[in-house]
C-alpha cells in the first residue's frame, strides 16, 4: 500500500486495542483508537467520509461493533471494514463474512501477519 490508510479502530478492551493499533500501524494504517461504541458513532458522523478502513470488535460498550461497521457504509460507501469476533459459532462468522470485507477471529491470537493479510484482502475485495 503506497498511501496511508486512514483507519478507525474500535476495541472494547483498551489494552488489546493498543496492541492491535500497533499492528495496524505496521500494516500501513494511520489509526484512531476508540473504546466506546457511542464515541465511534460520533467520530463516524463527523469524520467518516475521510476514512479508508474501519475495524471493530463485536462487543463494545454502548453500540455493537456490527452496528458501527454498518454505519460506516452509510457514511462512506467506499470504506472497507474488518470485523473482529471471539464467537466460536461458524454461523456467526459466516454471517459476518457476508457483510464485511474481512473477519478476524479472536479465538486464536491475532498476529501481525494476520492483520497485514486482513488489510490487504479488505482492499482487494
């Protein structure tokens, strides 16, 4: 990726969000990290048109990650999305894959290579 990927990251667990933020930055993203769904919605409404990528965990305080990702499409139809789930249900994972550009599964540790692959594939699809 030659240009900076402007990214909004929402993770309800701040420490995990910080680690994921570092990995996204290594993958070429400029990242704003928020830990609350309401803050995420407010950010999307104000600056969503400037974003290239929105990454969100399913479980967030106030508003779900799925709702955030769906709102991202409403605000910016060209934005790419990555959902992060800890659900072991293949039905839930399949449903997320149908709606968003990529799904990362927290059931296994998420590493830098997975994050780089997720970002690349999100922009190919």
